[in-house]
C-alpha cells in the first residue's frame, strides 16, 4: 500500500500546470457524461451512478476492452461527439490544470455507429476551438487504429487521417488488445502516416512482452511508446529507449486496473527512471480507472520519492516531448516554473 501524500504536496500537484500525452477520448468520459449518454441511448451501459461504478470494475484487460466498446457505442451522433469532447476538455482544464493534451481518438468506431467522418471531424474540431477559447486548453489529436478490428480498420483510419484529418491532427496511433494483434501487420499504414508528417505513437508492451515494443520501434517507427510496461523485462530494450530518448507514456493506475501490473509497489516506473528512460505520467482512461491526472502525479511522487521540484520536472518533461506548437510549449513551461516558484 502506498503512503498518503502530504497535503502540501497534494496541493502543489493540484495547482501544477500540466500536459497529458496518453489519454483517450471516449475513455475520458466522466460518470456524469456516461450517465447522460446512457440515458439518451438506453442499453448495455447503466445510467445509475452506483450501477455504473460496478460496470467499470474490470476483471482483466479483455473485459476492459469489452466495457470500453460498450461506452463507445453510446457515441452515436455528432452532438454526442461534441458534448463528450468539450466536457472532457472542461474537466481537464478546470480540475487537472491541463494546459495541453494530445487526445487519442478512434474515428473508426464512431463511423461504424453511423457518424460520417466529415461530421465526426467537424464535431471534435468545433469542441476543440471552443475549449481553447473558453477554457484555455490546447488540444491536438492522435488518430488511433482499434487493433481488435485488424487491417480493415487500419485502412479506414489511415484514410480518415490522410483525406479528412484536420490541421490539429498530429499523430497516428494503435490501441486495443495486443494479444493476437501483431504490430508488423500495420507497418505500411504507419509508413504512410509518417510520410504525411504524422508522428508514430502506438501502444505496445502493455499486456504482452517486450518484443511487442521492439516491433513498434522496428516496424512502426514509434517516436513514443504507449505504456511499454513490459520493457522493464529487457535490459537491452531499456538501454535502447534511453539512448534514443524514446519516451514511455506511463499510466500507473491503468496498469493496475487492467491487471498488467499486480500492485503499485511492483510497478516498473522506478526501473524505467533508473535506466535513464524518458517517462511521462498520464491517466489513460481516467474515470474508467477511478483516477485523475493529479492522482497519477501523486502515485509517481510516491514511487519515485519526488518533491515539488521533481514533480515540476515531470510536468516539464511531458511538455518537452509533446508535439505542441513551440509557443504553447514556452507558455506552459513558464507556468510550471511560476508554480514551482510559488510553492
């Protein structure tokens, strides 16, 4: 059991400006938003808050994917997309002090529910512009292949990115199950996305071994690795990640909820840092995992014995390895420095 964070450090984390690089669009829907959508579209997902909490109790990663897709099915109209996007931006900005986020969205699943890609793009962009205007948060998109749907989904997602992607689209990703979804089959898709100027940002090594991370590096040209949890099992991989400054997007509570790691005390975050690997701290699907980005920073502080200065450096690292515009990076780094000076 991790120790309780001192209240002064908890307060500092709550005030600390942040960037988040590994957070999912639908997976960020708070119980309030999911309940509203479930009321609009009755079915598998309960609208009652207590029943919803029980619904989000995951047995394993496969069950998480099942639950996640049930929530995805609630996003049925462009209005649903717009509501979801703006409200999660509000919660990031007002509660977590997130100034910049690279939000992973999976347009293919929304298109499957009947939302045309043009309407989907318009909805997320309308929400993005409104959120920056109203809330001061800058959003950028990563279009994500849902791996469980295989190569046809990759073909579609690449088309959405190349033919319909807005200027705010900065990355191309790969999520969903890893078992039975080999990374090399998507090599040509990532090559085309990289040729078009998109960054390669796949998930790898969350529920499979380090070879999946090697595949993401060798076949997909990964510039950051989503999770990469099993990298700790391979000293050569850790050395490669450290030498080439390829960051791991670490999401501690997510790893516990999906049973990728048994306990927080066993989490490999310290192993990564001691090996010289660049890491960022993220929330992944925060309401589904009963967490927030603030809580993930608290967990990181405990696992790494960080004080205010160490936490500020964690926040700076996320900004530096992001693909934010230079002026946004400069502004957020200045805000972090100011928060530390006032600690």
